[in-house]
C-alpha cells in the first residue's frame, strides 16, 4: 500500500506524500469555494429572472416562485426576498398574480407544530396569503418523511405534488422563477 502512494506521488511529480496531501487539500478548498459560488448563483439567477421580467413591455399573467432547498431553515432568508420581488413586480405590473410552491425540506418549517419556533416564517406566509399569494407545499415529499396534510396550518395549501402544482400554474400562463 505504501508503494502505491509513493508511486502515485512520484507519477504526479509531487515528490512526497505531504505535497500530495497539500494538493488534495487545495482541491477540497477549491471545490468548497466553487460550491459557495454555485449556491450564490441560484440567488443571482432568481434576481436576473426578476430583472428580465421587469424589463418586458407587457405584464406577465402570473409568476410562480418554486423553492426546493435541502435546508429546513431556508425560508427565513427566502421569504423576505420573495416578498420584495413581488413588491417590485407589482409596482410595475400591478395586475400580476403570484404563487409560491415549496417542495424541498424547507416546507417542513411550515408545519403547525413549528408555528412558535418559526413564528416569523409563518407570519410572512400568512401575510402573503392575505395578499392573495397562495403558498403551496408538496404532500408527496412531506409523506416521505411521515408528515401529512393535516400537519400544516389552514393558510398553507397542501398540493398533491410540488412539481405538478408548478406545472398547473405554467399551464395557466404563469412565468416560473426557480429559487435554488
């Protein structure tokens, strides 16, 4: 086994195991930085989509925001940004309709049992719903984790599937803005 490591190090011209480790460490650091850049690119893409929509000469019929994050706390950051985007779009196109579809792990923060723990998220969702912006979660995804439709408050619409709900809005002429 030691011969293999030395051969690999010599083959790559590093000359030592510690140099080989530095290269791997550098590669891991580089990969981490690239991951951070790519995660930020999702937010930039959503902003670009909003800017492109605002630059249009005609109002969109509607806009559906799709969220599918692996982070249960993602709505803390995303809902204020969504609300700001809606406010900006409504300022230019006041007749535009909106919807939000959440079908990643972030949807679990919207369960009734987390209303106290995630009070700000629940208040933002209630405010969106009060402004005629339905907020949907995915029953299929929730079911995979033992969460049922009854586990969500009445102001959250539980759709059979998140992707299916997005498709329904697109069939109605809504533009899709994906929040990654």
